């Protein structure tokens, strides 16, 4: 049986590692997708597939809140 955690335990997320893993997974998936229908995709097609897949993976672990232009300026 696992020991109970103290009541005041703090858990921190290693954001760098979460993002690194998402980027790595997205790049690998995008590379695979770029080669799905052709053995030699154009550099542009490969870059687009990788970028789309990386953003997809990042959207799985991060929340991007919409900010109105007036809010960005301060």
C-alpha cells in the first residue's frame, strides 16, 4: 500500500520537459505524415506537416487564451 502524502505537498510541473516532449512527438509525427503519400515530400510540405503536428501536440498540453489587442498593450 502506498504511503499517504502530507497534506501540504506541493507539485510542480516541469514545463520545459512537457513542451520538449510535445515538440519532439509533433516533429516525429509531422515527418511521418509528410511521407505518408510520397517518399520525397518537398521541403515546404515537410515543414508544414511538422509545424502543424507540433502545434497540435502543443495544443494538447497548453491552453492558448485569446487576448484582445487592448489587453496586450497594457
